[in-house]
C-alpha cells in the first residue's frame, strides 16, 4: 500500500502531481525522495502554484524546498484558451526544512491564505502582452530612467506607463509639470498635481 502524506486541500486547488509520502528522511528510505517534484498543485483562480522538492534528490543530507510560483496567463490562439505559465525564475515565496510535518503545515497554510497574483505585465487584452509598452515597463525597473524612455512615456497616451513613472523614485519635477497638464487621463493629471504639492517637489524650481 502506497503511504501518501495526508493533506487538507483547500477548495480551488488542483493536484497535478503527487509522490509526497508520509516518510521522514532516513538513510534506508530515500527512494521516497526522488524525482523533479514531490508535489505540484495549482490554483487557476488566484494564479499561483505550489511546488515541493527534495534536494539533492535522494540525498539523506538534503532538505524539502517548498516554493510558490506565480502563474501568468498566455493566450493560446490554437486552442483559443489561456495557458498558465509559471515564472520559475522569480518565486513568490520559498520555505526550506527537513521537518516533514512543518512542510505539511506550511502547504496547508499557503493553500488557505495565499492572495491572488497581480500580473504586472502590460497587456493589450487578456493574456496578450503589449510588447512595446512592456519593454518600456521593464526599463522602468532600472534605478535610473534614461531621457529617451522618459520622453517616450511623457509623449505616450498610456496611463499605466505614466502612472509607473509617477511612482518611480527617479521622477522629476518637470515630469510632474508635464503630466499635470497633459496626462493620459484625469487621474494621472490629479496624481501629478498632488505630487507637485508634496514636500519633495514643492520648493523645487
């Protein structure tokens, strides 16, 4: 009889793969700690996945590695549906332990309390990336903004890009002046005006 680890699975989660056994690490039982994943579950509603591994594989001196992976929607034109693609390079959360029961508790708590993933990408429509705007957004993640990128955002009519510029640590007073008059929407113009009246910018000329 296969001795699977009992888990309380919260509504909305789908178990895609499970070889997580009710076995504690022991030199004679390390075959229960093999494979690329012991457990993989996902929740389409909140766009998160939970993945459990033992690394190094079958090594008694290893440990459980539990990760929460963000899932991005990608529109599939062949199926006319939305595929969920994991961002494995940037886990939302990671927990490591040799204690099986601590891992069980962590999995059950995550399934119960994980918030929805807010996709930061700029989309043309659901699951379809706006490549041009997304390239600019990625450049905005840099510490300093180039004059070229700044100019592109100010002249655009893209409210999300303009909002990201307003929130950027490198925003300048001249950016605020321009957006307070020419922002893409009223909300952008109001936000720029409010920042102009804030202490860091009020006395600048």
